[in-house]
């Protein structure tokens, strides 16, 4: 059935795993935000302000002034004081930037924030010598400075701990006062500001007992569907995984592929993705996870049947539940197979119906000759479909023969070990199911011959 296969493609793209660039997802760095604000023509008259690089970052007076400015900005957002918020923006900034800042403030109005604050990192100041001369001269200020800035925000009812993202802010001093001049000017020196959904359009929220859905006007129908399924999906995942996770989820529904890529990373295969689970940071010691979100494809998710939507949500939420114990380097067949097992667990779909490519493989050429490799999950089309169908069938086999508790404990043990030697992996497999990798392969092949004959 091609419809089922298409669902497999969309689910297949939800790859959770590696920590890189501050985003836990496919090792991709944060994506660029909206197009840069156009800078004004160079100002011929007047003396350009001095630019400050890392060597000046220890100026405690300047750091204190910018810290106070950002505290005022954060307070304005939390108190919903637009006048106070705009007072932190350079009144001589480009009109486009001023308008964008007003829209940002308005777009945040519907977001339930538990925290919004900034932290500056003076010793991480950008070297502004590389800025275009038009940026420097058009500022017409006594001084420019660009310390490292981290935005720390939390979603009420979801985030146990706020998450932090980098902002590429350029500040100007006019007399004794400092202002925010731009959040795009530093792109020319290799720094970009993180973009949230509020950078794109007004945000609306639909709440469920176990989380919330953030979306934009016009997406009410899909937001209602998602919020209506959220509680039951959390219940289903918890029934399998257990209660050792927060049990609350934030779903984000972007309006465009560009917005989705800003949230999940550039180059993401959006043409074959329905949703993706992301996280900003995992503490390797405490296993605490920050900034977990499920981001949907603005077009793909709207076309899902109810059954497909449920499978998708449960797959994604399983990644969120298991994220804290999943170490970089854990085998992809286990990560994705387990998430798919949770997704299909209460669907009532048989292996034949839900894994048509695997069924065809077994009937025409026999069972796979090996367990799926990590490389198999980097493919496209039917090859990627097949990798996911194989991985799901392995975990389905383990649960059917040894029970779901054994499957869960096997996941916790092996995924928690990360990248380990084949011998160490065999030892963990024997501990939980009494088979090494070779034995698992043989038993799984026999299972497929029986199930898909």
C-alpha cells in the first residue's frame, strides 16, 4: 500500500541522536533566520564610532550597562510593556529593524512564558573589525559593542528548566545610554541570532493537560487536532516507557518551510518529513534535557489521517521521553525502531500492512542478512523506508518474545551506553534477552519468515 509507505517515509525522517551546534538533531547547526535587514547607505559626513572587539570585553562599566539594558528588555516582555521594550532599541536603527522589533513584541503576546532573560558573555565579544564600513558609519554612535548574548526562555506548563539560545546582538552607545542596534548586522562576521516562532508571525496557543501547541493564525484546525491527541499520546508513551520523564510536551506548528528549518536546522529534508523532535541541550551528567520540542511540517502534517497522526505523535513523544537516557552513538536501529514500536503499539496495524517494503523483501529475497546499520538511516526514499521498517520489526520481535519490560530495559541499557564495541553490545544484549547480536539476527529472521510468509 503506497499510502502506508508514504507514512513510513515521513516517520523515517524523524532522526534523534547527536549533539552538535547546540541542537540535538542530525548534527546540524542552527538555521538562519529571516533575510537580513537592509542597511542604510554609508554616511559620508561624521566620524565613524570606534568598534570594540574581544580585547575590550573586560570593561565592567560597559558590561553592566548592557546587562541592565537587557534586563529592562526582558522585564518589558514579561510585563507586556511595549513602550519599555521599544526604549531598549536604538531610536536611530533602520526602520525595518524597528518595525521587526515591534512585531516581535506583539507576536509574543500569546506565548505562556515562565522565563525570559538574557546573559551576556563579554569575553565572547565579536571582532567588529570585519563589519562592512556602511554598518559602522551608519550607526553614528560613540561606540559599538557585540558581546556574546544568550537568550534564556521557558514555556510555562512545559519546561522544567529554561533553555538558552544564542543571539547576535549589536549594541550602540549614545552618550551614557546603550541601545540594541541590530540582530542581523553580525552575520557578516559569522554570527546569527536564533529565531523562534515569534520571529515569524503572531503566536497562538492551544493547551492540553499534558502540554501545549504553539501555532500561527490560520492553523487553528491542525492545532486543534494536535492538542486533541496530545494527552492520549503522552499517556500511551508513559504506559510503555514509564513515568521517569516530565510527561509534558510542546508542539510547534510553523507556517512555512523556512520557519521550520530555522527551528530544526538547514538542509532538513522537509519534503519527506511530517514532524521532528528536537532538543537544545542535554546535560551528560544529570541527563537533564533543555528545549525539547516537536516541530511539525507546515504542509505534511495537515494531510495525515487520524491513525497516522497518532503514530507520528507517539513516535516523536517517545524520542522526547527517552532523550535523557539516549547517548550519542547509540545504534539507530534501536533508537528509531523503539520510537516506531511506541508509535504503532496501539494502532492495530499488522506488520504486513505497516511494513510493506519489508514484507516484499522477505517474500522475494528472504529476510535481511544483517541488522540495519546507522548508514541505512541516511538514505532516501524506499531505502530509508526499509531501514525504518526493519528497525521497527526488530523491536516488535523483542517485545513479542521477551515482553515490553525487557524491550524497554534493553533500550535504556544499550542506548544509554552510546557508542560501544560489538563485544560490549553483545554483553548487554545477553543480559536482557539472552542473545548476542548474531543470535538476535537469526531469531529475528525466523520471526519475519513466520510473520510475513
